[in-house]
């Protein structure tokens, strides 16, 4: 089972090496790596190409070069369009994953073939100091119907989740361009159709609180996006109530 790992790249020269090292050191053998260069102005791609050369025989790797900066949503959408894997997985380029992250996540799929998503646990950098966490046997729960949708909507991020490609394609699920906090509407779109999900109790992802990330710099667009996202959530809740009536 092939897994496509999609990594948008923009202004992360300080972190991209650590991120890609964690990806190319995965214990799971069937991976395609998709890097989306969103017109990064720094040395991120130069560093990325060095890592790719280092692991040129490990996983097939594709680089998408945007002609202009389009933002995180469009970068992820670009990766989704060309991904060949039965499942896709997003990682932010200033974060990293455990060496067996994909192996743990896919182990749930192998036991439950009809599962649509598998979500792992994560830890923040100041909690773990980014030390490798070893887990030999996964511990997980499976949720269906309302329980799966209720659990999935409780979080607000799109990374560290294994998404079934055919499920995403069937419902034309994508990220809304040109807004911030794009993960929330994406999760609403998933939640609307979700029937079965797996939840790992094991940590597979290290989240970095990058002070230079766009979400940590307040601008008028942040407030505009928050209003837009709240309207999307309100519409989703309203639609859900109608569907359940």
C-alpha cells in the first residue's frame, strides 16, 4: 500500500533538514514523497535537494514548483492532485515525525481495510525536546458513525493523519485557497462524510511552535479568515442538524 507524504515548503530553511530526515528514515517501505515549493525565498529548496540526493534510492520523490506563492492550502492541493498513493499524509515542513510513524498508522489500515482515516497522537517540541519515541506495537481504537465524526471534529489540524485517497477524491475534498486556519474547513468537509476512523494512542508527530509561521503573525487577513472559517463552521452545523432531522 503506497502512502503519499505531502510537504509544502516555504521559508523553513532552519527546519527542513530535520523534517526531511524524519521522512526519509521511515521504516515503512512504500512511500512517495511530494515536495511543494511555494516560491520559498530562502535556502529551503537547496537544503531539500541535498537531502533528496542523500536518499535518492530510498523513496521516489517529486518536486512541484509553484510559479508564484499561493499559500498552504494551494500547496497541499497541488500535492493531492498528483499523489498516487492509496493514502495521503500531510506534514508541515517545520515539524518532524517519528521514524515509524507511517508504519504505525498503516498497521491500523491493514487490520481494518474499510477505514477512511487514521489519526496519530502528537507532542509539542517543548514537551519532548524532539527525542525519538520508540513504539513497537501500536495501540489504537476504531470509531464508526457519529462517534467517528464527533471525535474527528474535536481537533483543528490536517497533519499527522492518514487519509484514504479514494475517500477524499469521491467527495472532491480539498483545502479552501487564500484563507488562513484552512485545516478547520477541511476537517468539516471530511467529517461530513466520515463513517470509520482509527485513533492511535501512540505519538507519531512532533509539532514545533514556529514563531515565524504565518499563523503567529496577526494581520487583517487573520481576522478576515477567522470570520470566514466561523461562517463555514456555522453552515456545517446548520447543515448537519438538517441532515439529522
